[in-house]
C-alpha cells in the first residue's frame, strides 16, 4: 500500500469504526424511543440492571466515561424517575446510583432490544460475540498504547 492509499478514507480503520458506530446507534434510536431513552442513557441503565446501587465512579469506570460526562446522564435519568442518586452512608464523598421501581420495571421492556439488534446486524450470535471480543481487544490495545505514550505504564489502565 503506497502513501496515497494509506490516506484514503476507505483505508482508515478509524472511519470503519466511526461509521459502524453511527450505524449501530441509528439502529438503536427507534428501539429506544418508546422507552424514552437515548443510547447513552440506555448504556447507563444496562450497567444498573447488571448491578444496582453503584457509585458514580464505578459507573464511569464501567462505561469508560468521565464522571463529568456521566453526571448529566444521571441527572436526566433521575428527572425521568428511573434512577436516584444519594450519598453513600459509609463514605459521604461518594454518590450511589440506584434504580427506582420504574427503572427496574423498564428492564422487561428493554429485553426486546437485543434480539432486534441481532436481526438488524445480519449476523448470528456467535459472529457478534466474536466481533465484540475483537473490538474489546482493540479498545484495550489502544488504551494501553495511550497509557504508555503518557508514561502511565501498567497493564489495564486507561
């Protein structure tokens, strides 16, 4: 591949990831609309459905977001009556995020989304699982490279 080919849009890994991410989010939008959720709000709800009563820091780490990015999402979910934030009685510096009854009930309606996304993908469960694992590996490689370039060192950081 010569230099000109390396700089073609269609040769860029980043563009393939970017455009695929947009296509996926566009597929989610009409499925999430009846639930009243945006895609980022849905991600927060997924994490809370996995484990209720998490700290803001724990949610941010799990979602790989900055707390400052997560806070507006949590405020909106709270205003919608789906989640609530309160101080951790064991450590007043921490905010705990918990589902409300309405937030827990929404999980049953959201259960219909993954099969619809699977159908949109044109792939089977195993193919998507393999793609997900590959993307997770790529994400971790980029995070490690970023940490190394910043001189942070240590595996699993970023």
